[in-house]
C-alpha cells in the first residue's frame, strides 16, 4: 500500500493540473491560481461542511470525465463538486458562468445596505471585491431593503445583521471551535438572520474568530470599530506565547499602536490558524508580541497603497522606529 | 396567557410519556429527532413557544437551546409569541385564491374586528393567512386547531366562529 | 371506467379499519412477499412494473431502490414522504385518511425489499389529524402481527412510526425531509452524497412518496408485468390526480395513465367540465411548480396531437409548449381568472417557503414576488416583464435544491404564454384592478426543437 496515490488530471479554462482524487474543482483551481480561481463567499477550507450556499463559485463542467465525457447540464458549485479524471471545467471562459455569477452578485446585493463608506470591512470585504470584479454597474432593485438593528453579542463583537449574506461561516466556527454553540440561524428565507435569539453574549474563548471568517462587515471587532480605515493601518506578522492558541497573528498598526489583532489569512482570505480572544482583544501592547515583520499584502489590495513595506522592510526592528 | 415563569414550565406526566414515546421511536442518541413533535406538544400545552418553554424542551432532549430556537423559528406552525385560543388559519394559495379565499379573510377580519395576524381582545381568536394546506379540491378552507373546515361560505364561517366562541378548544391537536 | 388499483375499495364502509381492510384482501401482498419472495424479488417486480416516483420527479422507483448502499452492519432506512405541500395537490392526504393500511402495507413491502428494519412516515404538521389516523392504524398493524419482531414467523423485523413536520414546503425535498426528521431546520443538503449512500443519520436511505409506496401493494399482488400492462409507454400503472380550480367536480381521481386530458377535464367520471359553462383559460397539470399551459395547449400538443395524462405527453413540447405531470396537482382556470394574479400568488408561496440557504432563491423569490405584486396592482412598468424573465432565469438551475426551479418555472411559463396579459396590466393600470383580461390569443407555432 506504499504506492503513491494516483493523481488525476483536470483542465480549467484551458489550464491543466494534476490533483489528488477527492479534490474539489475550487481547490484544483487554486492549485493553478490566478484568473481560473472562482470566487467563494461561503466556502471556507478550515471549516468542515462549509460551502455550496452562496453560489458565486458556480462553474460549467463541459466534460464530465475521460470515462464519461458528457457535460453536466447545470452549472455546479465548484467548492463542493469533486474533480474526475479528465474533467474539463470552464470558469471565466464560460458565458453562462459569467452571466450566472453576475446574477448571484446582484442577488447578494439587493438587500445589502451598500454602506461601505461607514463600514469597517471596506477595503478587505469579499463582497466589495466580488461586486467590483463580477457585478453590474447598477442595481435593478427598487424596493425597500431588509434591515435589522445592530446588536452587541458580547463585550467585543458587534453584529450588524443588515450586512450579512448568510454564508453560515460563523455558525460553523461556533460549532467547530467552541464547546457550545450559542448563536445560529433563525427564521427562514429572506427573513433569516444570525442571532443568539435571547441577546446572549458570546464569550467563548475562540468566538472572536467569527469576525475573521465573516466575508462582509456583519461581524466586527468592537475594539477596532471606527478607529481607522484598514488601508491606513500597517499589518505586521507577530507571535506570542499563548497557552490557548498558537499565538500567530497579524497586528494592524497605527504608528506604534496596535489598532487591532487578527488571525493570519492566506490569499483567499482563509485563516491559517485560529487565534483566541485573549490574543485578539486584550493584547494591545507591543510588549505582548514578538513582531516578525511586515505582512505581505497583495498588490491588488487597497491596503497595499500604503507602500509601507519599503519604509519598514523585514528584519528592521520596528519598535524603536517612529 | 399562561404563566410563563420558569418554575412553572413542566409537562404533566402524560405529556412526558408522549415525548418519551416520540424519543423511543428513534435510535439511541438520536433523541433530537423528536424535537419537532415535542415542540408541537409544548405549543399545545403552554399556548405558545416562549423562551423558557423552548429552554425546557432543550433540557428535555439534551440539546442546546439555540438548536431549539433555530427550529422553532423555521417552521411556520410554531408561534413564538402569544396567540388566541383558536387560530383560524385561512389558506390563500392557488385554488383557494380562485375560490375566494380573500373574501373569506376579509369577512373574518370584519366580523372579528382584527387583521391578519392579530388576536381578538378576548383572547379567543387569532386570524392567520397561510400557504397551501392540501385541501385544494375543497376550497376555500381554513384550519382551526387540527380540524380542516372546507367549502367555506360566509354562513359556515359564522357558524364555526359561534361554535368556537362558545367552546374555545385549545389549539391542541386531537381535541375535537 | 378506468381501472383502479389504489382506490378500488375506497367506498367500502370502514375501510380505514384493520378488520375491513383485511377482509377486502389487505395484507395479502405482505403475506405473499414474506412467504414466497426474497427482498430482491420484490425489487425485481417493482423494476418490471416501470413504476415511477409519484411525488413529482417521476424517477423510476426500482432504479432508485437499487442505488441504496448496503454496507455491512449499517442500518438502512425507508422514509415515506407524506409532506404533501405542492399547491394543487391533496391526493396523499386522501389516501392516508381513507385507507391508512394501504400505506402501511406498502411500507412493509418496501422496507422488506430494501432490508430496512426501522422506517418512518414523515407527514406535514398541518396533517396532524391524519397522523393520528395513521398512528391508530399502525397500532392495529402491530396488534395483528404485521409490524414488530419476526413478522408472521418470517424472521423479518420492522418498526414503523410517524413523525410530523411543522409547516415547511421545503421538507418535501428529500434531503430537507431528512434534516427535518433529524430535528433540524429543513435546509436541503448538497448532493452528492445522495441519500442512498448517506441519508438519515448518515445511513443509506430511500425516500419515497406516499402514492409510490402504496403502488407497491398492487405490484406485488399482481406482479410487475401485469402492472406494466396498464398505462401507456413508459407511463405505467395508475396515477392519482388531485383536481381543483374552476371545474364542476373537484376531488381525487385515480386514472390509468394515458387517459386524454380532454376526457379528464370534460368527462363525467372525472372533472365534469368547466364550472358555470365558462371557457377554459389555462391549466396547471402537475402542481404549482410546473409550467402553466394556455387553453390551446391543454388538450392538444403544439403539433396538434391529443394530449394525454402521462409523463411524456404532458411534457410534449418541452418547456416552450409543454408542461409536466409533476405531483398530479391539476388546476383549471376559467376565462375569468387573472394569470398575473395567479403568478403573483404562486410567487408569494415560493418566497414564503424558501429556506434561505442559497442566495439566488433566498433573494430572487422575494424580488419576483414584489415585481409581480406591482404588476398585478397596476404599478408595473413594461421593463418589469423582462426583469422578471431575467430574475427567474438567474434562479433556475443555480440553486442547491429544486425549489429554485419550482419558483422560476411558473413565472417563466406565465410570461411565455401570457405576455400580452402582462403587458395589458401595464397599459391598463386602472382596468387591470377591476376586471380580467380574458383569453389570450392563440399563437402560431414554429417548429419546436426538442
């Protein structure tokens, strides 16, 4: 049984890659990288069972497999469809996909408040990016938008349900990272909402991660709310000796002050290692941290407009500057 | 409505047995499957599903309260707010609309002086419009408690409102 | 008179009781199966019968059964889908209320065929009084040794119970039904894995409609071949049709598949014609989800052939000029009915019933309802019609479960066939709130590609 696993071949938008059996189309696309990667608003690799809901990652399977080359009649969710050997997939090269995705973006936006100018998530919001890349210029929706009151769920987290796109990620976080889930999805259809139902405060040690997994500004860090636009902050990789979590975090600095702490995310916005509330909310002093150096930010991100990497290159002791 | 103090939230023996029967129809450890039935029993007994009632159900079935809230707010038959003793649920979908469900609704509204979703001041009637109840061939219709009243006319509505006013059956299933 | 296999004894007094049901030949099929057939024999007869799912999709039942995984030591489950909620459909309620033992007998046969020892009937919560009828009948079946341990000395064990829903159309979708039976919100699951591999409690599961399971009784009694003789082509056997709307005799009818639609609407033994001598305007032949047909496509296909009550004939013409047999919820609209209002009514239903899990359905159904409401009440714009078309197009096929399609199809078909009526609502904003448009003009057909 020591034989190597037989790799299988899949082609996405004309680019071919070899992957392990059981890989989803989305993850195969991520192995190729670049333009062939479908956007994902609900799928989140570290969270088991996530995905399939937002429908932004729909792709066209133009050839099922080498064995059964028939195309799949419907567009499929690439995050939850596994590849077959010889499968051919169209992402942006399919008109159907581009059209359907535009539709999904419109659906996601019709009840979204579009309050980006006052939203803390602006600049690192997946919905903003999605709408920019795949959406239409204007909305055809002319009715009243869904609204909810903003509520505090615990000392550190603000729930602004009006912005929520019901990706369910925060529910998976509570299910998988905390001993007892205390919030969930209430009601149904377009009245569905994230809630604790009885204004419970969420104070489990790992619940702060719901902020990081939220693709929009529905769950925000109260210690950071309205302090700064993210693109005025400078993210630094840092670590600490934490008994509860791995202590690997990103410090978002304003000058020498820690404005907020988040987990480290990869290029798809997925957390590499979840962090505890203590690290996130309470360690706001540089003495708590061992700063490793500037966080690499994609040059496409608005955050990179700071060009601070040139100012504070890696290995420069940051603490004595400024 | 009923006193909803937490201390008073307790099923009588026969209802606990009913819950137990539901639980035992599922394999060991799958008692959550009895949740929907238990909530029906609770709603019938306590009048509606208040938070203490739902918390009680959660304890009975050894599940988290949020799991009960999620379910209780998903299904349209559950009331998480107080309602009247008799819920008049008028179907208004498809064939019922063709056969004049809207007229029946406004007739009841005028007669009882309440709007869709409201309860009469004496606490007897709640009017609720609902979607298809599976009586399309016998339209228009309404459901009161467990009972289906079909081929409705204004006279029939008069009669059944009179009947329920004299004897307001609880929304409990099975009592006729 | 068409032959009856399910409702043949429906008018026998006391048929809902065990004694009368047994006296009229009830449980003979179970006796036969347990004595002289293996589970695979039963599956084989069902395959031979050509029986197709009676819940709406029409998938061959024998094939569905053969997909069930049989891993060693893992229990399997048969679930009966009695969540009948499709507007226009009320046949399952009729069956369960009038002859509950037929369903129980079918459940025993089907569970035996699939090797299930614990089966459930999931019934919509609004049918609570029917649940009580079923529970009484199940108790009778236990007392008489048809359920429980070692049924009639065969060594086969089966426990059967009924579990209610609580008001959610979506739980008629099989994976949502499974979630609901697990005590959760009725959110459909992503497929794969299919229930036949991982269903209830992650165990192999088959979900079948009430009528499908009842049909297994005559199939075992008379043999799959005999059943396949009835009906027409791949539409074998009999089908219950729930007839409602503007007809003289609404109700549940059992007919041999292949009866002409014209006979069904106008025949005295069926609907008995349009009420009050009015003209036929439109027909929804298979429950609210299927495309509506304008009067000129109801009794004839686009090619001018007689349209029949069968899976194939009702679908003749595809979505452009045909519809579907669906769940058999047959709704007739006379000349006084407003298609825009009806479409809005259905749209409101789907909006109300969307579980909210995936974005196109959650957001799109509400949007369609709002636009249709505006059109119906004379506040619409011409562009609204194209907007509606575009919204339904972007929902269809892009959702987790078929509710998205079910919400999209009625809107699409209404616009396709009744566009002039929609336009009239825009052009005549005052008139459209006080009177109805009447019949639409017959279209000249272009050759339709399948």
